[in-house]
């Protein structure tokens, strides 16, 4: 699908897509000083609904706080602007990208003198790892690139410059013929994909790397943990050795873009039977039943876009 829509919310105003421009001197372009979120709006039986809107906006503000970048709007104003942008572009379902960055005033590593710019983009986007991936699964490979060590970068924040690490992981994976890479942390434990959290089904439990493994505290990750426990599964947030990837019964990625995507092989070794497993399938069924509005939204994850 085309990477565009009609309008972008830019510093409080709707601007035509092709007119949303910045100067080449913006601080974020030179130093990666931006924070962002990835959010989905789903087509439901009751209309268009944004998934986990408040959680995403809160994380956006937390990331900006860590970067010492004050946002010139409240959380409520950004949440409303997201709903307004989805409505303005007349989407039934879409991907949403709020982006906050340091603009142009002066160059230098400390960019706090630069103005803070705010952008909200929306566009229609299907399955992140391909339309067949949700059912057939994807092939992944363990990357030679490690996630950042504690005290070097802020792994739990979505800061633009940090995603060079993710680019290394995914480019290497694709060059090796894999759909996605799996990064290890500085100590060699399983961390996450380039833009997804990872789960394993192992010895009757569902396991996912702990926050200490330099992961992003994913919002879809938390939703899957909530769903799995509600369904009676034991979920462990723990340190996972690399070799467990090869002997797990099932594995899957989670994320706003990836949703719940099965992993069918890792480093050429089939995961379980080499196809989507039953636990993954059941979690997908529950997840998409909620995001489609067919099942009751017991946890308040859906925020409906007002009809215009």
C-alpha cells in the first residue's frame, strides 16, 4: 500500500502530505533527537478504533522526558490530535506515527535550544512482515549485532537515533535471507527483534525476555501477556538463553506493526513443527477478535474515532 495519505498534523495544523517539510538543519536529522510511536487503528464492527491510544501517548511522553525534550502539548491534546488525524484522512484502518523532534536553531550535540516540533502521520498499512506471515510464520535469524548495554542508551524508550541498531539487525537479517533478525543483549541472552518483542512457548509455559534484557516494554507485548494469563497460561518474564530459541515448541513476534506474527524457523532450524503453533493461533484469535470489535473489550484497549 502507498506510504501516504491526504493530511499530516504538523504543530497543531493540518498540512497537505506533500507540504509537510522541514529544513535540512533540523537537529534531529543530524543527531537523531526524536521520539516516536507506532499505533494502529482498526476497522471494527462499531467503527474505527485506535488500539491502546492512552498507553502509546504515555510512552511517547516518557520517551521525550528521558530525552529532556518538553512537548508543547498535553497528553490529552496529542491523543485528540491522533483521533482527529485519523478522521481527517477518512481511514477505516491505518497505521499512526506520532513524531516529536528537535527542530532548527543551532547545531551542537546539546540540542535543547532548538524548538520542539510535533507531527502526526497516518497511512493505510497491512501486515508488517507480509500478508502471509500471520498464518504461515516467518524465518528469523539471530543477529551478530547486540542490543545496547545498560547505561549506554535508553532501551525502554522509542528514541529515533537508537534505531540505527535496529537497522543493523534487520538489514543483516534480510541480506542473509531472513524476514527478521533476533538480537541478543550484551550478555548473550535473547532480547528482541529489530522492531518487535519475542515470545516462546517452552515446557508448557509462555516465556518472554525480561526488561533487563535491553528490550522495549512493548504495549502489544503487555496486551499479549494479559490475554495469555486470562486464557489460563503461565507467562514468565525471564532471561532466555540463545539455545532455547532452537528447542522451543513455538515462537512469535509481537508489536504494533507485527501484531502477533509466528516464527517458523530460527537460523534455519524449524521452531516446533515449523509452522504456526496452537498457542500462537489461540492468542491471535483472541487478539483479533478484540481489535475487530467482535469480542468485548474488557480492558479498554479501543478508543473509537468520532464520526465526522
